[in-house]
């Protein structure tokens, strides 16, 4: 008959699993995320009014619209990458060729600089 081992403490010595490697570079989702600090700066800049004003006349801003797509952004989102917009203007920015061209033009100027010129 086979030898039956009753005391497994001497024979069984499992190795620990290797630690999961830490991610160094942030994901696209993390870079496109809007931090609380950036959100408060955006709301302070807009004072709750739509900054785009193409489909409205300064309606209440309810959404934060990226000027650069979250999949394309190469840095963490700043206040200069966002518009505080109403629903109609946000849809116009994202879904029409004119809105997409508008976002490209504003990116070259800088969103904050564009908004400050608009309000003068």
C-alpha cells in the first residue's frame, strides 16, 4: 500500500502569487475624467450660463463638453479643455460638422481665452 502522509505542514509549502504590476501611465478614461477642482473652476468661470451660445441665448449650463475627445486627449483634463454648455449646444458641438469644426478652432485659441473674448 501507498504511504499515507498525515502531517501536511512539512510537505506543503505553496509559493505566494506575484503582485499585480502597478500601472504607471494613466488610462484614457482617467485622463478624460473631470476632477472636482476642474469642475469647480469651470462652474466659477461660466457662472452657470452656457458658454457656447450657438443654439441658445445664454441658457442655464447643465453639461460639461470636452473640446478634445476623451479617446484622443494626451493629458489630464483641465478647465481649458471644457465648455460649460446647455444640452442643445452640447449636442451641436458633438454631433454636427459645424460643431466639430468649432471645437477645433477653439482648441487652437484656448477655451478660456475664447470665452473671455466672447464675454467682453
